[in-house]
């Protein structure tokens, strides 16, 4: 592994730019461009791959497209990349939230998507379906054995800061984690956090899975008494010690609902309505 300027070479032709959002590079392809626009422009990419439609993963996509790059993204994520307002409105049940309710990670310049990943082909980069964080979330595995996982895997160093990782489908998160483990890549580049050697990925995957189980168990404990959705959100946020802020609250709303839906699918909890309120209860 060698470093030159802000780029770290990992294996063969595959490199990455460490940052708040880790950005991949191979040949003339960039993956999840963050905020370092000048560095990416010097790279002169002809293709930009985006793992999913959260703005921190395509921060510089519009700039790069104006410079001549083609933008390739999952079909299900394209609307959020082209118009980040779609994601913001969806989080708020399609009403318009005020600015303080929206995390900066969802705000960014929209960018036209030129091609969907299911139609895109490169002999040296394989697309890997890693849904759960978002519906169409996609990872990219290079011929050099480097897997770019976007936000499908939260490595250990992230959990203290983010004890409730955003997810829309907990069951799909588990499936995606199992796939990451099975690929046996030499290097894992998560969207955020430290680089992971292939022989250490099992520990990170198992840690993520264990934390998912712990969150589910904590939520079930809250539901021993019938709880409204709002009570379930408040109880879990307090248990995990989440920061109290409007933006953090609305991120938690989506994720807690995903865990509630997962408990329902496992048939360990039920949902009912009484006095025009929705209640959840452990079985």
C-alpha cells in the first residue's frame, strides 16, 4: 500500500482518497466522490460510480459531470441523486421539513445520472447488490480484490459516534453483510471510517450484526408495554444515548421504523390501533 498526494494505492490499479467520505479510484473510474473537487478533477475520470443516493456520496458528481465524466448509479437511487429533495421529502412523509430537521448528509447539488449500474459493464469492476441502507445501494469490487461498500458496512470505529446507523430494511442489511463477508476481498473500503484488511472483515461484519441484534433486543424490551411509534423512537434513542436534535430525531424515525417492521416480520411483535393511535407490542 502506497500513498501519493491525497491518494492511497491499495492494490494494482485500485486506490482511494481517505476522507469524511472515502472515495475510490481505478483506472479512469471514481467511486463515491466526496468534497475534494480539485483532487478529483486532476484525476480526470471518465466515469463516476455512486453507491447510493445520499448526498455525501455524490458531493462532487455535478462538478465532475460538467468536466466531462459520466455518472453511473443504481436505478432505484437515481431520483435522489438527480434531485436530493426527493430523499428529504421522503424522510418527512413527503411534506416539506424545515432546514433544521434535515441532516447535511442529505443536502447537495443534484446531478443527472447518465447510466444505471444494471446496464453498465466494466471487465475490471463488478457491481455488488448491497441493499438495506437504501433500496438500491450497490457496492463495487475491483479486479484487484478491493471492495467499496458505501454505507452497507459500519466498521467498529463508527459505532461510538453513530450507534443507530441509518437503514430502511434491517433484513436486507443482514443479507448484505453476509455477502460482504462471503466475497473474501483483500481490502474493504467503507464509505466512512478506517480501511479494513480482508482478513479482518469478518470481525467487523460480526460486530455490525451483533449491534443490530442488540438494537432489536433493546426495542423489544421497550415494547414489553404497548408503545406508540413515538414512544418507541424516544425510548430507543434514549437507550442508545443519541444526541437530541431535530436532524438526529428525523434520521432516527426512519431507522426505528425499519427495526419495528423487522420485528413485525419476525413475528416477535405486533401492531394495533387504539383510540386512533398506532401501538407496538412485543409478543
